[in-house]
């Protein structure tokens, strides 16, 4: 990079600690080759050309690179090392001044182009971003002192740090991990220990996803998916590239709207964790293929991606382009599916697989995500009940396994009332807050307020009582029949009844018994007008 090269390379003969003091790493390099940078003996075994920054090789370990920078800076200022031998101080100062003027001009030009805005450490960090380097916190500290990172850069660095914590814990990457005092895993040892301990219990039903979200710096979905894919051996089975996998999961995480109270990446992580618990059920675990498990986890992670925080009727009555694109049918679910396929293709995660296999995965992924449409609840429930009554499910057949994955995803998506009270209550308040926000928007623009979105008429307890009675209980009763005997299913049903009792008690204490009686009738009139954040409410249907 000409800024650092022009500033230090010509007059200092940058020193490489591995070559001895005063060794010239630019010796023997022609002017045409200087921009490419010489091969460093430190990185000889890698067999690839290192990234260069002028005369500095960015393939050097960062501590060695920083030592070179400090030595070059001292020499430029005439510090303890002084000017090079055979060069008079006066001539050296003139040369440094000329080099400094050239460097200032080039620096100004780069700053104008938006390339160099945060100092030399920022340049180094920008050059190294995009792969998986171990981040030296001294570089980050230098950045912070010279200026606050841009929002996008901060988010990328945050994601890399979170992913590194996971990699150190699970040892997905089998390379040697630095053990020096500046290594990341030592600085975050206490933090990492808590996250690792939680991941060891990810298959338990009382898993606290809210705590895990805090321990992973808001990247619970990325960390959880990497862990589960590794647990099942799917990374090795499908020969997934870790860089592409991280890029895809990062895109999924970022495409969830963090300002949504409910439909955000945390909800996706919670559904993914529940899906993992269901995939471990004895009737499923022995018969599911690697592709089935991969599709189940992927659909759970991406089933609500890019959710706008409003429901389908709102998009239809406001003439949203998505409603027109998907002809008012499964609008949000179709958008989630197409968005996921787009990110799969953009990241190239499955690009190494045969075309027919990629197309099959995309189609099955769409079938799973479309099954979360709450307006199809009765359709799936009646089919599921009929299979159980006639004992016609044969999980050795791929279509039947796929149908059970659809049911499992539907259960995972609405399982909040089956969690422990302290977790269930938080989810209930979040989804109702999202409903109320939509109602406020509809009032502001003089639109008809959607069912369950009027904060003055629809209380949280009444919404939850109706939702549990008409959506959750019928679905989980059939799921319990299918998984019998299952300790998890019995636990969920017990918690469901306890939570329903708690909400009924709150309804009575709040003096809103009349409104609580109205809620069930509202659900009967609209059939499936309730949703806990699945895809939002749907329009009224007769029946």
C-alpha cells in the first residue's frame, strides 16, 4: 500500500525480526514487483503470496508486524536507532521530509476516496477483514482511540469476535490457537466459559435463550447454528466451507429486524433450539437422514427472516409490493423462503453440491417455511390427526418424514406457552407489544385496527388465553400422541396448563374477566386470527 510504503519503505529498509536487525526485506525486488510485495520467509510453508501493505507483509503475525512499525517510526523520527549507517543526518532529514510530503499527499487522496479514514491500524484491519484472522485487540484499541468504528464495521467486528469465541470453545478449526497474554480466548475466558456451559445444555427444555443472547453479544443465532451443525456432523457431511457458512449465517442474522419486539433473530434462535429438542425425540432421531436434520435446522433459523413486524392483512390493505408479488397468499412466508434462497445463493454455501441436490434442498426448505403460515393451521392439524388415528405414518418414507418436520417446525414456532413461566411471559409480552405497535400505526393512518392489535381492548392475558386454547393446545395434544411416550411432551403439556392458569389468574386480578370472555369468541369468528409472532394475524375466515 503506497501510504506505508512511501512513508517508511525506501529510507528504513524495514526490519524483519526473523532476518536479523537491519535486514532489508525489499532487497532484490524490482519496481514492478514492489507493489506485489516480496515473499516473506516467515510464511514460506504456506506456499501462497502474502497480502502486502507497501513493503510490509501482512502475512506476518501481528506482533512481528507491530514491532516493524514501531522500529520504522523510531527510525523515521531519529529515535534510539537513529539514521541508517552511511547516511548523514541532514540528508536523512531532507529525505524524510520529502517522503513525508509525498505520504501526506497520498494520504489526503485516500482520505478523499474514503479509503483511509481511521489511521494506519484501520487500514490494516480493513485489509484483513473478510477472511478469518485472529483479531489482535491492540489493533482494535488503536482504532477506538483514533475514532469510533462505523456502524457496519463495528457490527462485522462484533460478529467475528462472537464467532471466534465459539470456535475456540468447540475447536471447529483445528489450527493452533495463540496462548499469549493478548490472545482473545484468555481475555474472554470467563465469558467463554459461561457460553460453553450453556451450549452443553442446549438440548434441555429450560434453556434460557435470553441469557445466551447476552453471552454471545447478540449473535445467539449464528453461534447456536454453528454448534448444532457441528454436533450433528453436518459440516463434514456436506463439506461446508466454514467461511461461507459464517457469511450465510451472518446474513441471516442481519436480515432479521432487531427493532421488532418479537420477530427478530432471538425468536429464530429460540425456535431453532426448540427444533433441536424435537429432532432428538426417540421416534425421530433414529430415522432422520442428515438432509432432514439440515433442512429442519436451516428452516427454523430462517423461517421469519426479514419480517417487517406487521402481519399479512396489514400488507394487503396498505398495498404493499410483497402482497402484490405473492398475490395475497402466504405473503410473509413466501418472502422468508425466497430471501433465504437468495442468501444461500449469494453466499455460495451449497455451490459445491450437484445442481439437482441444491434445487431439492431449496424446494424442501420452501415447503417447511410455508408450513408456518398460521392460516393453514387447520389443514395441517386435520391431516396430522388423521395419520395418527389410522396409524399410517411411516417414517421410513421421505414424504412422511418431511411432513413430520413441518409439524415439528410449527410446534417450535408456537412453543412459547410451553416454556417455563419466566421465559413464556417474556415472549408473550413481546408479541403483544408488536401487535400493539401495528395497531398504533393503523390508528395513525385511519385504518381499521386488526384483531388483537388494540391495546385498549385486547389485554395480554386475554390474547394469551385465546391463543393457548385455540391454537397451541390442539396442536401439542396431537404432537404428544405422536411422540408418546415422551418425557419432553409431558413436560410441555404440564407447563402449558400451568401458564394458562397463570394468565387466567392475571385476567381476573386485572378486573378484565369480560374482555377475557370476549377473546375466545373472537378466535372462533376468525378461526386463526391469532398468532404469537409466527407470521402475524390473518384475515377472518368463516367456520
